[in-house]
């Protein structure tokens, strides 16, 4: 079965079960129907459509308008306003305000001179250079896929959509901007007693150090409010990573009576109804849970048919793009930025799936499109990455990790990682300054 057929089944059913499990048929996938009207008529200008309004999509939109104001830029997102997943762990315990995370798409669009449309993307016809939405279609000259991630429940539940929905509704992981964040915040702040289990996604996944930060901040909340709670982290990796020592010290020195970290705990079976999880490190029962499934490229990346294939011809789950220019080799005016990007190096595989990386990639892709629009040869640049993690809220103490990249003589991208394990208030201040600088750039 072709990847195109698998993607069509995915789009129709709302889950990628057929694509991921190798099942399904053309007869099983009902025909799609789209609104026939044109969403935004052409104004004579060449057009960039950005599918997704996260850190990468908005960064690309802002810098495209700066670099090539003669292009029409349109951002599509299903959410009514921008919500920052970076910093959201702090919001769960009220360390930062809602105003810092939530921002108006319309105000950002007006400020930088592009168009924003709140709508659901139904399908993307790359051969026809057309995006179909719930409100009509629009064509493009350049496409930027910037949708982030999707939760992959299929490894846990196969095509059991009902159990997947039950799990997401009751044990939300809050790694995608949605109502899940408010749900999780209330769950944490109203928890009375018992054991909360956190399953960590296997790599690669969105913001690798953030699940540990969430555990620390939950533990701080429980400790501060004298709630008899226990947090069990089921980690599929053999060690905490990144920021290994910093988190080990935080767990041991601040929350040894609350946090238990279980390494090599690969999830084998999840029973959300009976509150049980079977892993390679043992079986666990819970009173409540934050169940983080494996992550994959966002739905819109599957709809755009940019997902790569492995040696067996099965979907990798991530977008296949040129590691340097982030565009499709077979469709060079289609770019992918942010968390959906697939492998870029034989050494470290994926870039960290972080807001910082998405922002840098969005800015670079704007430069690449500007060069294409001017008929110039593309000149690649390397990105960087920076993540701050709050591990104590009183006093406020953070740790950090920094990444740098270079293109080697072996034609591969190399990564250098430096952990800052010394938790301190200055890193909290640096975190806020970093966020404010980022938001000022693209919002």
C-alpha cells in the first residue's frame, strides 16, 4: 500500500492507524469532500501559505514580511489564539501568568502585515499547490508546514479510537495547545492524595527535558501545599536526559519523598479503565496519571504527504526534508519547520523539538524563500537551541541546556550539548528574558 493511500485513510479517519499499522484499503477509506469556495482570492502577488501558527509558523510569517514584503503571507491555524507550550509547565503552578502565554493571532498579523485565518486544514494537495480548509481552499506558491506534533495512540491501542479518546480526556498530557492545559492545571491544583504516574514518550518527542520539569513543579506544588502525593516517572530511556545531573540532584535534594524515577520503563500495555500500566520495568497502578503517548509529526504533515519512509517502506512518523534547507527534495518550495521535522543527522538524529528550534527554523526558512523568490542560490545557516527548566518555585531556581550545531567535512550536522546543572535564580531571570525576547520577535 502506498504512503499516499495511508495518508488518505489517516485524514479521513482522524487517526493514522492505517498508516502506522500497515492496514486498511482503498475501499475502507471514504472519499473526502471539500468546501468548493476560494478562501482568499489572489491579489496578484506570489503567495506563501503557512500551515500552523506556533513558534515556527509565526516566526516564518514575521520574517517573510520583513525580508520580502512583496509576497502575500497567510497563516492558518485551528486555534483562536496563540498559546505557548514553552513556559506552560510554570503556568500549571501559577509561576507565570496566562497573559505571558496567550496572545492574539490577529494583533500579531496586523503588526507584521500578514493574514491570519482561524480554520481547520482538511487536506493539502501538493501536486495542485492547494490547501483545503473547512472554510474553502486557497492555492500557494510556497508552503510551510508548521503544525508541531500529534499524539500517537496507535502503539498503545491500535485502532481502538474509543479508548484513545477516553485516555486523552481523562489523563491528558497537555503537549499540544488546547483545553488540555486548563484541565491539567485544575487536576494538579485540586489533587488530594495518592499516586500520579507519568509516562514519558520515547525519543524523539516534544521538548525532551520538559516532562522532568513538570514533575519537579508538580512535586513543589504538593510539597508546598502539604498534599500527600507521590509521582512515579516511567521513563523509557536508561537515564534522565538531557540535563541529567541537574534533574538527578533536584529529584534527590528537593523531592526525594515525592518523585520516583523509573528508567527503562518502556510502556507495553495501558489499561486506563482499571488504572494500570505494564512496562518493561514492571507493572504500576495509579490513582491519577499524565499519560504521554509517543509523539509524531502533526496531522497537517500527514495531510501534506511529507512523512518519510523507512527501509521497509513504512511511515517514519516524521517529515522527510533536506537537513540543511528544511524543504522537500522532490518539492523544493514546500518547507517544514519545528517539531514535525524528521532526522537531520546520522549522529544525533533529530533536532530537539523545542520552541527555540522552531523559531530559528522559521526564521531560516523565511530567508530561504526570500532567496528563491529573488532567483538566488540558497545559502544554509546553522541554528542553535536553548532551554531553561524551573525545578523549584520557592526560591525560584532553574537549570538549562544549550545546543550548538556545525556542518562537518563529512557532510553531516554535528551537535554539541552543554548542561547547566547548577540550579539558581539567575537562570530563572534568564528564562524570562529569553521568552520576552522571543515573543517580541514574532508576536
